């Protein structure tokens, strides 16, 4: 739970930072306030946080505050979708929904404060639902949560239909999770109604509803993070591939730039941070590829072998590595280029990735020969 709280706090800080940079972005503001409300309610659900507040303000205060913050959380979640998709009427609709959540919060507060604190000190499973105020509190909170989550789930499904993978996958997971939580809230409201009459509900049903809530919340977290996690995974894989390509191109680059130092481009930055961050790694890899290609154009006239008659672009990477070493030695001796430049070390695919693979193959051959 502490790890989840730290993750939630980090998300809150990030969104608040983005909100500060774009204060007029209404959907971003809604997301930031949604996460902030959730982060504030989370400690109240923990034994240490609830007991501390109950000791100061009386039994049941932590539960009341937690439920009010949950109402605010789902209200801002719903507001995000309304701002994003409801067009010109979004602001008016958000204000109307704000009045609804305010009335719900006042009603729950009145219900909680109208009973003795010791009566309101239990949990959902142990609370005496025959007390009208207690039953009203749980039914009212559950129905509003069900309503707000159902609206958010409706907009999520609409976005999922309009999106492509991987975004649609995460949105469908989120939509299913929101719908499942709404169903769980509705079931809990029915359970409260049954217990308010004095009847009992089997423990198996209570356990099943609690399990549904836990699974739905986990699915919701997975859904909202799916697209970002996929993007981060792809970014890390690209970072590793470019870092590996930069390292594997080192033998070829060193040989060529020793012969043609004029083609070495000035680095944008030489700090350790720039060498490790994604943008710096991509830039350094691209610069090395460009430098190798430019040098190969200049050195190509020294590589032609009249005996085999093969075009240079069809020469095996190992043979090309041998010729590159001979050509580099000739250039060091000042031998002029005997003919015009020709293309070489180009892939069959005709794209940049195929050319890079050929460059790496030649560089690996130089490394092996050395």
C-alpha cells in the first residue's frame, strides 16, 4: 500500500506540474484534481491515518472525509470526459454536476453527523444498517459513485471505439473497469437496502463484491497506464537499439573518421546526462550513422577492385572490411582517389534501417578482424 501511495503521489506531482504550466487546460486540471483527491483519500483508508483523525475529530470523521473525497474524485474524473468531449456545453454541464456532487456531499455529512460517533465507527460489513442515517449514508454514496462512474465509462467506451491500438486496448480495459466498479457500487446499495430491513446477507456475497472492487480497481489502473507503459516500453527498446548500434559502429567510425576527420560533426553536448537520456542517445547514434555514410562516400573510390568485377554494394561485409583497411592505409600515404565515388554498404531493403544493418555488419567484420 505504501508503494501504491508513492506511485500515486508521484502522479499527482507530475500532473500538478503540468497543470501549472498550462493553467487554462480544463481537462488537465480535472485530471490533476482527480488524482489529488484520490491521493488525499488514500491515507484515510489506512488504519494509521483513520485512527489519527478519529482520535482528534471523533469516530467516523475519517470515514466521512474519505467518502467525500471519493465523491470529489469521481466528479473530477467525470469532468475530464465532459471537458474533453462535450463541446461548447462542457462548462455548463460540469457546473451542473458540481451542484449535484455538492448536494450529495452535504446530504452525506448531515446523515453522518446526525448519529452518535460511536454508531458510525464500524466498517461497511459491520455497520448497523437498520439505523436510517447509516443506511442513507452508504446508499447515497454508492448511488452517486455508480452514476459518475457510469458516465465516465460511457465516454471511455466512445473514445475506445474511435481509437486504434494500443490506445483502444487501454481504453477498453478502463471502460470495463469503470463499468465493473459501477456494478459493484449498485450491488452494495442493494445490500445496504436488504440489511436496512434487518435481514442478513451471506458472507460469500460480501466477499464476492469486495473481490470485484479490488479486481476492477486493478484493471482500471492497468487500463489508464497501458498506453503509457506500451509507449515507454517501445521507447526503452528504441533507446537500447540505438545505444547498441552506436557502440557496434565504433570500429567502422574510428577507421573512417581517422581518414576523414573533416566529417566529424560537433557534438550538441558532452555531459553524462546527455549521453544517457533518450534524446541524446538517438542524436549520437544518428550522427554516427551520418558521419559513417559521408566518410564512405569519400573513401569509395579507393575500394574498387578491378579483378572481381563486382559492384561495391554487392561485396561481402568481410571483404569490404579488408578493402576499407587497405584504402585507409592508402589515404594515410596521400594516394589520390583513382575514380569517382560509388555507393556501397547499402541494404537490399532500400530504407535507412537496411543501410544501418549493412554498416553494422561491416563494423562487426572490422572488429572481428582486429
